[in-house]
């Protein structure tokens, strides 16, 4: 997961610099989204896996 966060961080910074130099708001917006994902993808993935594993090991599942 650390590799994905690092790659997203580098891509976000590159897109941010390019968008700032070319004065393109769409690139700046996409850079903001990529940088946001770089900071949250680890926590999201860990929470998803924890929930998935808890649902799979739950003994309260009823078969109707």
C-alpha cells in the first residue's frame, strides 16, 4: 500500500506543478484529487479489509 501512496503523491505533485505553470484549473483540480487519494487510500483499504474479514468470520449470519 505504501507504494501506491508514494506513486500517487509523486503524480499529484507533478500534475500540480504542470497545472500551475500552464495556468490550467482542470489540472489543478485533478492534482488536488490525486493528492487527496494519496493521503486516504491506505486508511480506506485497511478499513475495507477489516470490515470484509469481520463479515466473513461473523457467526451471526443467518441463512433464511
